[in-house]
């Protein structure tokens, strides 16, 4: 391929959509760069409940936070997907459109360039492509939760739609980066390059190319019109900092000279902490299993229904003025998939609008070194109070 019009860094949820639109709708020549990974067994991608097996696999960047003072100094696993599809490759597949207050916040933060209606239209056109599916099976625990919450006020319990197709995980790679039907390769104007992007190559103020580490060594790729960073909430600020965009104090520590002084890069990091409440079910209920009997396997293979079509987080909903989301799973949240004789139900209590702000910093100028992620969970008193109300 000749010099591309654009380089998209990161083939995750956002990067795949950008590359598809640029290549298909605008006819642009696009190079999309994605970190290499060793693919997990296909069965872990096909069976929705197996997403847990993808965590800490070679498809997960497998980051860890620094010690959290409000969590008794524990460090938490911070998964991020790697390979085409990015985090959508390893996520729990819930399709949950933004609430009215999310839309309002998004509009305000873009000075109304993205009005609520414009965002709704964009989501609608994505839904035409991704076709999120209604659940094809619901566990006993999910049904019980929905029944128990149906008469509560200030809550909106629901079964989640998922990015599944006939009970199997939908691959963003296939949907968003459609292959040429005849040659089974990528469309002729999209090229996928596997490598780790170190930094942006600048021409004055213009991001013209990138420096990549590939199996063959370090090389540079230049574009005609520019580089689009879509490497996610950890990858994008890390690449920016290695490229000299950030706070001079942070960059100096690693011998990186500042090209653009911007102290917001790596700041205001917010993550929605989840804590499970776990219940043991009545003895008469059968435990949910990864490896069920052959009839259940056949039901899923032939009809795409039954327990194997479950994504575990089957249902839930927003509570307490949309500040808390509960996710319900038919498993013991902390020990699944270890086999057990009992059936379990876990309710994940999730803060939807955390106020505590953490930060992300480089640990070195080497792109192979993971950055320092300080989530600072529950630093704000209000977050702790919300979490306790969620538990109650
Ligand atoms: C375990 C888990 C479960 C989740 N469950 C849900 C859910 O059920 N529903 C939901 O809506 N959301 C869920 N999410 C969140 C959702 O998946 C993400 O918000 C979304 O995928 C982020 O998209 P993105 O394009 O910003 O980043 P990503 O999809 O993470 O894409 C970034 C891409 O950039 C690549 N990259 C990063 N740095 C470099 C580099 N230096 N060089 C080359 N490539 C690089 C990465 O490998 C990755 O492919 C979940 C996330 C996780 C991790």
C-alpha cells in the first residue's frame, strides 16, 4: 500500500469504527495499527460466558493499579483488550445506550457540537451495523432479580441487550473491518499493521506519522493527512506523553522534551468501581457451569440458546437516580469458574458517576513498560456514601 491518507492507532471499539467510516464512506486509504497478541482458543470467543477466561490472557494488556489507600492499599487488575476489537474483544458485551443525563453531559462537554439528538442518531446507525441482540436465555437468578425489583421505585431493572449474534459473541473485527468477499482479505483501502506504537512523528504542529515497534524492529509510517489516536483510555495518553504532549514536570522525569505543554494529559482518570454482593441460592437450584452436559452444548450449538448463550451479566439496571448500576450474574463473583455444588447469585454494585479522580503517568519512556495507573478509588466521601447506599 502507498502512503495512507490516515493512520488510525488502535483497532479497538473506536478505532475500528473510525477506520471503517474513513475507508468505506469516504474512500480514504487507511492504515490501522494494532498491538500484536496471541489469540485465545476460539471457543472462549464464541461462548459469551467465557469472557472471563480472556481476562489476564494474551488478549489483555493486564494492567495493575498502584496501591489504593481507600481500598486498604490493595492494587486491582485493570483489564484492557489487545488485538483487533480492543476491549470489545474481551468485554462482557452489554449494549447499554447512554441515559438522558449522560447525553446532556456529553453535549455540554463538546459545547453542543454533539447535541443529544446527534448522539442518538449516531447510536442508531451503529445499532444498524452491530445489531445488539436480546438475551436468548435468562437464568433463574436473573428472573428472580427482575421480579423482586419490578415494584421498586427509583429503579429501572432490565435484561441487557448484548453484542451477540445467535447466542455467540459478535466479532467487531468482522463487523467493523469488513473483508473483501472475494479475496477474504481486508478491503483494499484498509491495511492492518501489527506493532506497538511508540510515539507520533511531528511536522511542526502536525501529527504526520508514527514510530512503531514491530517484530522486524523499529520503523516509521507517514500519512498524507494525519494520525488519529484511538488507543483507548490508557494507550492514548501514554502515546501522547511519549510524543512530548503533557506536563513538563512529568515528561522531564523520563528525559522526554515537551513539545506541547498540556497538564490535562493523564489527569482526571475516573473508573467505575464495582463491588459484588454474593448470595448462596436454595439447594434445589443447579449451579451455572462453563462445561455443562452435552445436551446443553447441543442446544447452544443448534439453536444458540440456553445457559451457554449467557454473558453472565444478564440483567441489572440503574438505581438511585442513575448513580448506581446493579449487574446480576448467576455465579459466585469471586470464585467462578471453579466448580461448586451450590448455585450462586452475585449482584455487582457499580458506581456510574464516580467523582474520585486518579491519574496516569509513564513509568519510563519505553513503550513496552506499563504506565502507572493511580485510580484513587473512593477518595471522595460522596463515592463511598453512594456505594454504601448501593449495597443497602
Ligand atoms: C473486562 C471488560 C468488560 C467490559 N464490559 C463492557 C460491557 O459489557 N459493555 C460496555 O459497553 N463496555 C464494556 N467495557 C468497556 C468497553 O469495552 C470499552 O469502553 C471500549 O471497548 C473502549 O473502546 P476504545 O476504542 O476507547 O478502547 P479499546 O477498545 O481498549 O481500544 C484501544 C486499542 O488500542 C490498542 N493500543 C493501545 N495502545 C497501543 C499501542 N501503543 N500500540 C498499538 N496499539 C495500541 C489496544 O490494543 C486496543 O486494541 C468493558 C471493558 C472491559 C475491559
